[in-house]
C-alpha cells in the first residue's frame, strides 16, 4: 500500500472553515473488512514475473466489482418491491377481503414512502456514510416484508408497504452514488448500470416467483436481499470520496487502495480527490442564490432534468397498461406475457451494461430516446386507427399485434439508455458540496413524477389511448433534443474532471 505518511493525516489540506470535523465525524459502519485485510498479502504474492499488466489491471478491479455486487442487493429489493403487487393482486384481495381501491392504495403507498426516503437520503448519506445509509434502508425493508407476510387486514399491509417504500427511496439515491464514487473511471458506466440491471432482475423475480408461490411466502422471500445486504456491508470499504469529505484521509487512502488493488499506484487519483474535496470545503455553506452559478446550475438542470424526463416518458403508465395490450393482441396468459416483458428488460439493460464504457452515455441516450419516440408514435397511430375498425376484422387483429411489437420496442429502447443512464449521470455530475441536497431533490423529483404518471395513466387512457401515447411521445422527443443539445459525455473521465468542466 502507498505510504500514508506521504499523504498527510486527517487535517492536512483542509481549510479551518470546513463544515466537517474529522475528529468527530465517523462512519456508521467500520471502514474495514477482513477480506481485504487478509487479501493484502495474498494479492501481492499472487503476482508472478510472467503476469501481464492487463491481467494485473483486471485483478485490481475485482474488489470494486465485488462491492458493486453486494450493494446491488439493494436495487434487487427495489425491483422486487415494485413487482410484488402485480402477481399477488387477486390473491391478496381474496384473502383479506379488500376492494380494488384498497389494493390500489397498497400499490401506491410504496411511492409515498419512497418520497419520504428520498428527502432523507441525501443528508443521511452525508452524515452516516453510504454504507450506513444502506444499513438504515435495509432495516425498514425487512420489517415491512414481515408486516406484509403476517397481515390480517389492510393496516399491516399498508404499514409494511410504507416501510418498504422508505427503504427503497434511500436505496435509489445511495446505491448509484456509492457505485460512482468507488468505480475506476474506465468501468464506472458498466458498474453504474448494474444498479438498473438489478432493479429489472428484482422485478422479473417477483413476476416469476409470484406465478408459483403464495403471496405470504413471496413476502418472506422479499426479505432475503436486504437480509444478505446487512452482513455484506461489513465486508466492503466506505466510499473514499465521502471519507475524504469527512476529513478521514487515512481511511480514504486505505479504501481507495483496496478498491484499486494493492499493486496499483493510487497517488494521482488520491491527490485529485483530495484537491477536489479541499476546494469544495473552502465554502462551508451554499446560499440558494449561488445555485444559479453555472458550476451548480448546469449539473442541477441536467441531473434533475434527466430523472424527471425518464418518468414523464410514461414508462410506469405503459407497463401498467401492458396487460390490456397483450389481451387485445390475443395473448390470453397475461402473467406469462408480463414475465416475458420483464425478461426483455433484463436483457436490454444487460446489453447497456456491456456497451456503456465503450460507446459512451450520450450515444446510448440518443438511441434510446429516438427509439422510444418512434415506438410511441407507432402505438398512438395504431390506437387512432383501431377506433374506426370492427373488433372482429382481420385488420384490427393485425394492428393489435403491431401495438404489441411497438410496446416491446418501447421497453427495449427505454432499457437501452433512459432506464439506467440518468441515475449514472446524476451520480457523476453533481458537485461534492451540493451532492447531498441536490441528489435528494433529484431523487424526490423522480419519485414524484413516477407517482403522478402512475396515478394519471388510467384516467388518461380512458380519455384517449392515442392521445396519451402522443403526449408520452412528445416528452420522448423533447428528451432527445435535451440530450443532443445539453448532456455532456462523461465516459472515461474522473468524477473530479467532470465536475470541474462545469466551472
């Protein structure tokens, strides 16, 4: 490991006016795990004279990859929570004698809890660390699933759903930020997209298991991701950038060395982090008027804008309406069709994961937004034409199949870019001294928009299906223009380079 003496201790490089005192502020969870303490010697001894530099590079990134896999249990929980209500609706309504409106409240309460979690997420991640925040998020998730599994009436059902939502709101902000802060710059896109990939896997698991497992047992299974996440958090390092901001420079150096491998020279990256955090901490508070400065205004507009446009494009409303489109196309087993759609989301997001650090963020967002626009236009035209046809005609059936294909194309296009990349860009571009507040606001804006789209989708579709898809298409077209004109490429740049580019 690089000598800590050459770096300086906890106070070097900081202004006396820093808003954090390294002597007082400590991570909620310890910043060390036995796996990397023991790994120091074994990693060094594993390198032989014949080991190529590329092999050493791959080895040095294993720990960041493993950290990503552990925290990805949080987004799997996120997806499982979102997918739980779809396959369990009939059984829960029957067993607990609920009305459709009562079950609709159950479904929407996770969004309400997530908004509260989003408000708390930024400050929580700031004061107890990224790992500590995930620990806090995991506990109400587990309690929520227990409450649902033992529910005898709507009260326990509602309480459990609110607790799950609260945890999910924290997870949705903290996980992409943690992954961005630990990842090497040439792997940040791929590792960052694991967040959205895990969400789609969680949704698919809920759909699949819900076809075969009673809803109470499905709720018990829902506890597993967070139950495994809690002990896993003790074996991964804290974010080095958060540790630096907390003035814990020795811990920051140790964390960074673990993440990059014990054979890697971290001097340049460590100094970049130290310089960026020192600059950010020169000013203890940011006044609201100062957010209008270009260095804050531009990343705020981009981060919040992409997350709002992600939801305004109607993904939740369209997935809600997917079952009806499947039935119109003559597919009788809507549960199986929904599972197939979930599998398509996983595959498309997996392709994005492989391409992000090769193709870049911008081109994938452009392809995604263009594909969504064309797909929604096709669905809208089909619905306008179908209104003038007999339900028994061959053309009506053909158009129903076209709408089905267009719907699948829309989901693929969304998963290809707009599903994962807005969260990645938000975690990359927000300056360190406003990240907690701005990140919370961006996450809250995303959840508020998702809630609004979900609540209005049924009303809009009953008003005019074609008009609804046209409105979603207009948003997707604006997203395309927004990306082309304003979203920068962040591939292959350090977080510090990205944030300095807005000055």
